[in-house]
């Protein structure tokens, strides 16, 4: 059984890893023609953009649901159900991001491009699992 101090430490580690994921590239796709697209939590950066690249290069801000769940995790240190709600919501948001990565990988392959995962996605996944374990432990301790 995990005690409350350990549960709080796990939630804190999950928050720190998630915060790190918010600034690292989530994934990077190099398309044919030397165009590289770097997707972050707060938008998309296109490098070596050709003249005929279509407008609307900014992605949705995937960081908004993740940032909201981090706030719930932090609030969960005081409010009974917030950490658990935040961890479950973050798990769902991480699943959505993972689905987008798989979709983008398929698009890159269709364009005869290359695809590479960014460290941000790894940090996000690990932070989500650690925060979820800490939130469940904190909830069991409170019960």
C-alpha cells in the first residue's frame, strides 16, 4: 500500500514530466522535399516551407486539455476527487494525442516522407502513468 506522501510525490513527478512534455516536440514528421513539420503542444512549426505549401499550418492547441488536467491533478492534493479526475482525463487526452501521432505517421508514409517520435510524447505517456498511479493511491488513502 502506498502512503499519502508517496502518492503526492508520484502526482508531483507526473506533473513535472507532463510540464516537460508541453515544451518538447511531441512528434516530428519530415515530408518529401525536405519539409519538416514539428508539432508541439502549442502549435506546429514548419521548417523549409516551400512556396506552394498550403495555408493554415497551425495545429489545434493540443496542450489545452493536458494543461487543464495538470490543474486538476494539482487541485487533487486538496480536493478529494480532483486528482483522480485529472489523471483519468489526462489519460484520455494522451490517447487522443497518440491517435493523432498514428494518423500523422500514416500521412507521412503516404507522402513518401519519414517520421520520428518526439521526446514530448514519451514524457507525456510516462507522466500520465505515474500521475494515475499517484492519484489512485491518494484516493485509496483518503477513503
